[in-house]
């Protein structure tokens, strides 16, 4: 190499090194530029609408390879060709404030991002009038503030499995709120069910309150002389029932779980074969199994939660009317209310399980509560005597600090003050005067609130794990406050 050329080469390299440190030479790869042209910052979107997200991206020293789209940090799509666009379906959106981000990447791997914020609005819709006997109206027409319901829906939708299946509210005799959610059944935790107004739901122990209504009807129809009818008169095959204190056991004691017979369905889990309710339900001689238990309290003085005692009521209806409780209900209650779709479980001994396993549509559960709110009258006809309806709000058993309680059956009914004829009476301070509720495992509820002229139904699937919000928490935190500003 000639000397002149050599020094020129060294000088060029030196400038390159100096220039690299001082930025005097051409820079390295520049990242792409990107912005969001749609939606605009602060756009309000109704949940369920589809939103087009459009990004503009360029690269001055190369090409844009892709644009990725994110919602609250989770990628929801990508596009590799301009215009960079995806469609965001907001169905099921659980957040009011949604952060949209787009990330552009060039052919050298460099990235740039742009952001915008969108607000989603869950829109209340008046329940559909389907001709099933319910007149529907809006929350505002019923004097209820929609905002707490909007807050409730966002609260629930923020959880992937909140274990609430349905919420229905009737006020002044009109259905004004109805919402359903996907979830899991008690006996099938692996299959997601899309619950809606036409899916029959397991009422669990809320069934007991329906059986109570049937007992009131059976007495009114003359099949049963009175609630004071002694058990030994219904079960003459057990002559020993007519002796001693057991002779005093009546239907009133049975419907109030106050027979005085020893019973334990709390020590073991509900499906444990050692549980008394399992032993009873699987027995081929259930009545002998139950009535042979020792008497540990004077009938009518002490409540022990017992499936068997409610099934004695169902057997009384069968023996006096000749119809099992499901057929009796179809004739004297369900048919009158326009309830045509139902199932009711049958035991190993061939009787309908009067204390549970009744499946109804949630709207039909609501009808049961509305019938009680209307003092037993439906379409001008007295289906259940008002005197029987009145018993539901007057505690037969009053709870205090010394009351026997077991979390599985009692604690779930918050603000309870007593138990009466298979209904739980509720605190006047919280729920107003004369309020009561049917309650079933998994947070099934039929809540009757006369002071608010309101009936509320909850269906759920929290048998094995606690729900995100209990029925009581939804009532106190959202539904009852909706009455305050109207």
C-alpha cells in the first residue's frame, strides 16, 4: 500500500471511531413510529359492541414487520399489513377503564408503542316480556336507581368464576332486573354451563319452602286436618310412635325441624356415607330409620337441621292426597302459577325428595316468592291461605347466642333471626319488616321483602368454594341501596 493511501485509511478509521462516540456518523437502526388513529382517547363503548382498533406505523430506515394489539396488557390480536387493524369484541368486558396499547416492530426487531384509554359501559336492559306470566318494567319505573346494579355487574364480571349463576329482582309485581352468568353445577365441576332464563336450576334446600307451601295448601284443601296432626296418626305401622313423648310429635314440629329426634347431618360432609341425611335417603326403610332415633329434646323446643323431618311432611301429603309432592304441586301450585317446566329428584325408596332437588327456572322461583309477597293470591285466586303465608315471617324458632348452629346450614343465611315453617326470618334492621327467605346450598335464595315490595332470587354454584359475593353481600352492597335515592 502506498504511504499516502495508508495514512488516508488510518485517518478514516480514526474518524469513524471518534464519530461513533460523538454521533457524527450515520446512526444505527431507528425504531418505527406508531400511533393509534382509532379509537380516540376517552371513547365510551357499550359492552357488547365491536370496536375497530386502527394503528398507523412507519419505519424510516426499514419496514414494519407487525403491529400487536393489547388490552390491559394482554395481547388480543396482531396485523402485518397496513392499515393495521383488528376488531375488539367487548362482550363480557369486566372493566370500566380499558387501556389499549399497540406495539409496532420493524425488520431489525426494534419496537415502539402507543396507548389510548377507552371506557366501557355495561348497559342495563329491561327484562324481556316472554309471555310466561311476568310483566316486565324498567328499574326506573320501579323506583330503583340503576347505578348500583351497574356497579354490581362490573364487580361480578371482574371475576372469572364468581359462582353466581343468576340474579332476578321483582318490584311492585313486575320483573325489573334479570342477569345470568356461566358457571358449574354442584355435581359437575368440569363442564361450564351457560345459565340463562330457560335453564332449570337446582334449588337445593330452598325446595323446603316450596314443600311448606304445599303443606299449607294440603291443609286448606282438607287433605290434612291441621298442622297439629300427630305423626303417629300418619304412620300407624309404627304403633310405638303413639307412646311416650314421641306421641306428641306433629307436622308443625316436622316443618320447623323441631321433632326432638336425634339427628346429625353436620359432622360429616353432605355426601359422606356416614352422614345421617345420606343414610336416610339411601335407606329402604327411611321412616323406621328416622323415627327410631332417640328423643333428645321435647318436641317443639329445639331446632336441629334435618332433611328427614321435611320429608315426613312430603310423605304426609302423599298419604293424605294420594299424590307425591311433585304431582300435588303440579295440580295445586305450579299449574296455577304457569310453571310447566320442572324436575324433582326421587329417593332410593321411591319418594320425591321433599327437602331438596327441585329444579325450576329462575323466573319460576321468583313466582313462588311473589305469591308469598301477595299473601298467597295469584291472578285473583287465593292459592295459599294468608294465615299460612303470615307464618313465614313470624319466627317459630328464635336464634340467640346459645342457639345450636353449624356453618354449613346456618351461617350462610346472614342476618337471620329465626326459622319458621321452612323459611328463614330476616333482620328487620337490614331487610325491613316481616322479611324472610328460602335458602339452599350453593346460595340459592328466594328473598321476600314486604317493606320494599320486592322479591329477589339468586341462583349459584358455591357448594364447594365460597362465592365472590354472597347473596347477602349483593343485597346489602348493591340492591337495597338502589332504593335509597328514589
